[in-house]
C-alpha cells in the first residue's frame, strides 16, 4: 500500500523483484486497480549476469529505452542484491542522475542504507519496518510470560545489530503457533490428528485445520517484531514502516533523513516530496575553488590590503547567478594548479579533489564536463560549448618575384630557351637550301620572296612561341613540317603552363596548410602537444588508443603528443603552451575558447587558430556529489541563456573584432584573394628588362649607323669628285622604272633633273613615289624589286627601319612615303638593296605631289 501511494504520485515505474518476495501478487493487483504501468523483471541471485544478458541481447535503441524505464524503479530484493544491482547499473551507464529509486526491505540496516545511498546517482527512497522497543529491559525480555535471551531483545548487543529480521519473524512465528496450540488445549477444543502416511497417493486433510487457522488469526501476542494482531485478510494491523530519503547537507554532503512513517491505522505520516531549495540562497556563503585560465578566470587589479579579486567570463557568470540567487562566495586558487584527474591510487587531484575532499562547495574555471568527472562530482548545465582548437603562428609570407616561373622546373625553361634558337637555325638552313635551289633554277638570281637571314628565322620561331603569329612564306614541305611541329610543341607548352600556373596560384593562396586535425597529423613541419594530465590529454589518449576507431588520425596525433610520456612535446600549463606556440614552430592543442582569446589579444597578431568546431561537450560548474544547488544553478543558467545574457558576456570576452581580427583572416582563406604585386612583379621585371635592353640596342644602333653613314657619304663624295660628274641622263634613263601597280602600265613619266650629291631634301608635307628597276634588266620589261623592310602604306612621320616588318614581303608594289620618311630611310637602305643591285644613288624623285 505504501509503494502504491508513492507510485500513484510518480505515475511511472519499473520493478525488479526476487522470486521469494511475499505478497507480490497482491501488489500487482493493487497496481492494476490504480491504473499503473508496471513492468516486472526477475533478478536472479547472480545480478551481474542480468546486465551481461542485457548487453548481449539488446540493441542500442532498446538499451536506451531500458535506461529510460529505470528512471523510476522499485527494488524488492535483499540488501546485498540491491547493492550489486545499483553498482552494476551505475557502471554500465544505465542509471541516470535524474532517476528516483525506491528500495523496500524489512531487514535493511543503517549501514546498508548508507551504502545504497552513496552508490546511487539520483534520489533514493528506502522503506523498512520499524519495531517498537520498551525502555525497561525486563519488559523487553518477557514475551507472554516467557523469558527470552537478552541477545535477542537488547538492542545494545552487537549480535542483535547483525541479526536478520527474518530470524525475528521466525521466532515470532514459532511463538504465535505455540500460543495457538496452548489456547486450543486450554479450551479443550483440540482435534486429535490421525497418523498420516506420506506414501499414500491421497491424504485425508486434518479436520481441525480450519479451526487451528482461525485460532492463529485471532491470537494476539507481543513478539520480537512487536505486537502481532492479524486481520481477516491475514495482514498484521500493528506493523509500522519508516520512509527514508536522500538529503544534502553542507557539512556531510549526501546524507539520509527520515521523510515519513506509515502504519495501517493512521496511514502516511509525513511527506514524500523532496526537500529542495527553491529560488533563493539568501544567507548562503559558498566556498569556491578556481584556477587561473584566460579569459575564464584572471586576477583583477586589487586595492592594497583588500582580498584578491578576480575577473573573467566564468566570474561574470558566477556574479550573475549570485545576483539572482542572493548567495555570497569566498574564492581561492587550487594549490596544484590542475583541473582534476584520477590518480593511480584512486584519488583525484586538482579542483575535483577539492570537491571530493569537501574542502570546496563549487569549482569554477575552464573546467569541462567529462564522464570520468561526473562519476565523482556533479555538474551544472553547460554555460559554454567546448571544442579543441589548434593554436599556431601565422605562416610567414614568402616573397618570390619570379613566382610566375614556378610552374616549370628550371631544366624545362632551359630546354625551351635552347629549343628556340635550334629551331631558328633549322629554318635558316632550310631557307638557304631553298634559296640556292631557286637561284640555280632561276639563272643565278635568288627569288626575292625568300629571306635567308638567321635573325629573321629566329624571330619567326619566337613569334610563334609567344603566339603572336608570323607571316612567313613556307615554300618547301620540310619548312612546313618544322613549323607544324613547332606550333604543336608551342600549343602543348602554353597549355601546360597555363594549367600549372592556375594550380600553383591556387595552392599559394592557402597561407596555412593546417586547418584540421587531419591536416595536422599528415604534416611534419609542426610539432604539436597539449597539457599533460588534462582533459584534452585524456581525450586524445582515449581516441588514439581506441581499437574501434576507424580513422587513424587520432592514433597519429597521440604518438606525437605522448612522445616520451608527454614530456617531449606536451607542456605543464596552458600559458606555457601559448608562449611556445608564439615563440617556436609549435602547434598547441587546447580549449578553443582559450586559444581563440590568446590569438585575439596577441600583441603582434602573429597567432592564428584552426581546429574542429564540433561541440560534443561543454564548460560547467562542478559541485560536490549530491549537492542541493546543482538543479538550481542549472535552472538559472538556462534562464540566462534564454534572455541572451550569456551571449552578451561572450561578446565581451570574445569580440568579433578585437586587437587582432581573426574573422576576416578566416573568411579570406576559403575564397582566396587577388594576386599581390610581389607575386606578379616578375612580369614587370621582364618587361622592364626588355625596355632597357631595347633602349640600349637603339642607342648602339644609332651610334653605329651614324658612323657608318658618315663613312659612306665620304666615299660617295670622293667618288663623285674623282669622276667629275653626277649621275647623267643615260644612267637615269637606264634605271628608269615603271609604276609598280597591279593595273595597266603607267604612262611614261618625265625625266627628272639629276639630284645633287647629299641627302634628299623635300618639303615636310610632300610625298614621293619611288620606282625601282634592276640595272641588269634595263633593256627588258621592268622587273619590280621586293621591298622587305617597309610598310605597304607608311603613315606620316613614321621612320622606316629594317626592324619594322622584317618578316613582311611586298613584291611588286609601289610605296608612298613622306619627305621625312625618305630622310630617315636613306641611311638604312644598304641592307635593303643587297640582293637587288639597287643602291642609294638610284633613288630618284619621280614626282612630288
């Protein structure tokens, strides 16, 4: 009835039972009438085998449902069996902190109760029978005028303390049966019993059986278990039970207190509700242990003579909770400077050890919630997500002005540079062979359309390589094969260069090759580690040594982190790791919140952060196991999150734009950025070198041509003076040319006067048409001469140099040029006339217009 009342208020239950529990069927009938959803499970004497069978027969989803049903459970078994059951449930993670279990047993002792309470995770309610005792020892040791041993009736005796209640019930049962026989004999209502033969198939019942049962039920005795007076249904009307529940004390921690009592006459006397702290902690002063960790907890500027003050994100959260709940606190730093980890002897160090040793009520800093820590202390709800980050120096930008040459190796560039003159020489030789062959076939005169100069051939090859084209006449098949092969070679080289340059520029934009744990495990330039004996250290140890881990990333990371038992690459404190990452080529693996703050507040802004952003855990406030403040702190933290107060505090300590702007740096990485000047400076250097070389060559050519023209003019003057005449009419007539047009022949032009020696002088706005004739063919029809080094139509004020169109061939056309162009062209005519027999003196002014 008592359990039914508790279940009716909870509305949810799960039962484990032992096969010899009395009244189980009656209990099930009462539960069914109350409409309770009851699940029964038989627990064998070997409790461990029960949990082994669960994990071997159930899938993960079924185990999660089973764990949920265990949140409300009634245990009806021996104290030893209950202890093993609770221990196995906690070890296999089937028990949760929000669970509430009821244990009912008549003979559970105080020591058993304390063991059960401290073994369980959530609330524990114990129901046991109580036995009234008389203060007078003589009365206590007299039962129905029978003297009994003081070992059974005196509670001060040690034997009685360890005596099982079932033995007391056995004694009272014998006493009650003896009393019933005595009454029967005294009333002379005894029915003689016929001898019974156990070998007979059927036994005749005893006629006095019902009468004897009625006498037992009507009997009223005072036994070791108290006054026994049975009702018609067989229950003892004088039985009493007490209800014990878990309580939380600042002095003793998790303890047991009496909640209520129950008897069949008065029913429940007390309340089964948990004595919880409501919404206020007025007058409470908490002793808090902390550890310095930027930006969670830092030492503030203190006034001389005043207690040390602290600041930071965790301190701001603590002050917000203190303002809401009204408590005060005294804070001190942990002596060993550690968060807390289990030692080989089973004890804990750091702040967790302070809580276990009851020296502190609460621990606050950058302390993470882990399963190992939750097994010995309680945690509030997380107030900040947790992830592991990688702190390292920003890579130094390498400046290479000739980075555009990087797509090809130096040997490739050397081969390309050598291929250009080789192919040019090949074309030069083939053209010379073609010119000789054509000269032989043309009677000793080479064709005017074929240029056999080496520089022209190399220029053609270079123009094809840079994809600028070349209007060259390829008369022979061999020349066409050579140029076709060279064009194919140029196509492949240029395509490969373009593809490799794009890939090179893409890779070069990735300033930092380490962006995740996978990248860190594959590279060899950076040494990395974390803080020894920390939660991060244990995290990598668990992941790296897990044989079921399919990805070997954490195994590779753990090898480096744990090198020489962690003393080679790992550090002893977070501050040491941050300094090492800034000073050396070192990657420090630590809490993302801590390393991100270090990068934001770095004086030189030389640090950057990478890592995994997944939040599998969080930062919480650690309290003593069973602390009454846990739920209250968790509730208020959730309220701060809903109101946005925690986001405001985060922005205060982790601004988006602090001293160093990590956000813009991180956003620029995936999208890349434009080419900087130093990456493209090589092109400008090549252009500048070409311009300087052109100026130098132009100066040398000017100097050379000026000296050459002076010598030529001096020779002409000497020749004219020695002969005593200029070019006569016969000479002019001999070299008279016809108009070079594609239409009908031009009419005869009047003979011009002989030009006096010296440069030809014309008005600046005049143009002249030049006509040429080969002297060897003066008697025949005019033979038009090739002009290799001039444009089709020269623009005004354009200097006609032999570099202008070295590859242009203009057979059979006339040229109109200005007087200025003629003056600039005259010193350059000797290369033009080498293959034609026409010299400078044969240029005549045919017509001015």
